[in-house]
C-alpha cells in the first residue's frame, strides 16, 4: 500500500477483491476515476447524471482523437461480450443499463426491466459515441473462451435477485443469438460490413478478469481498466500504460485467432458458444416459462 512493491495488474485485481476496495484507490492517480462511459441510462440524482454525461463525452473525445491520428488501434480484453456491441441490440442495451444501475446507484428495486430506456439526450450522446468509435480503423478483441457462459451467469444472478423475468431473459437471449451470428460473420471476413473497420478476434482459455481497453495512436496512448463496480480507471501515464499493455500483450500471446484465418478454431469456438446459449435457454425453469413460449 505504501508503494514499496510494484504490483502487476493481476495482483491489483486480487487485492481489490480481497479487501473490497475500489481498484482505483490502489493506484497512484485516483483522479481519473469517473462514471462508466459505456452504457447510457436515466438516473434521478443530478450529480450522478452530470458525471455520467461527462464520462460519455470523455470516451467520445478519446475515440475521436485516436481516430484522427495515424495508425489508430483499439484493443479490448473482454470477459464476456464487448460492451461497445450492446448498442446495436435493444434488450442487451437494457441489460447493460440494469447492471450499471445495480453497481452505481445503490438501488434496492428498479422499475420494470422492460421499461428501462435512455432519454433523448443520452441517445444523442450514444450516437456520437458510436460514430467516434467507428473512426478507429483497427480493432483487436480478446474474449474469454466461456464468454457466453460468463454472460448467462450474470443473467442468472439478476434473475435470482428478481430484477428480470424469464420472458425478458428470452428477449435478451434472442439478441445474444443475433449478436453471436454478427460476430461470427465478422470473424469470417476480418472486418465490419457496417463500419468497414479491420477487426481481429481471439479467444483465450485462460480465465480473464475485468475488461481492459487500450486506445493507441501516433498522438497518445490510453489504458482503460474496468474494475469492479462497473467503473473505469483511465490512465495516460506512460508507466501505468506500459504495465497494462504488457498484460494485454501477454493475454494475446496465449490466445487463439478465430478471425480471418483458422477455420477449424472458429467453428469449434462458435459451436461451443451456441451450445452454451441453447443449454442455458433450455435449463430455464419450465414452470417459469409456462404460457410465454
């Protein structure tokens, strides 16, 4: 804690979990901690709302600045699904909102899950955010080999908490199936038909921790570490960035490509994800699902 020993990113995650303290408090510069910039939602507390709008604008500016620079690159380590992709799916977006509410607003009981919506001003921010993200030409994603199982565990947690109904879970799963098909198509081509971005996807059999994003360009380098509490710590400091980049590069070396080449690996990976999705859907309590199929 006194800074006499240099911790790795993995060490910091374990210490944060063991002591139940924010990951940012273990780092030298805690001033970069802000509300989560990756999901948009309506909340009552004005200070939180303003902080959220600021963080979304901050992420937009980061992506826009990187996109204008030469050799811009975005690298993400994702325990389940890349958060950026939620924006294109109604029910996945609602679920992202629910998670943000749970981790950031301290609510005890949200309104109906199906009625979670973003106000117009947040939708506009979201559109600007996506447009800025699409300016980054090269994207690399490292996903957990059990990304669907990790996602369905989150669904099950919120189901047991009573925050989402079985019928609503089915809507989320339908979106999830569509997203898997889109990711599979991207992996065949090696680029996004929508944005034209060059995209590489790898999977790791090593269990991943929280999400880590790196934004790199000829102008600047930035590491975004997603800690527990669904909030990011943003770092531009060279030393911190190099530690995080080293962790990402190590994960990349231990991962298997499923994008552009490696047809066998790709087929095995997606067969597993579809199977996990079908198993979860089929294992939902039949008594809960009576009358809604």
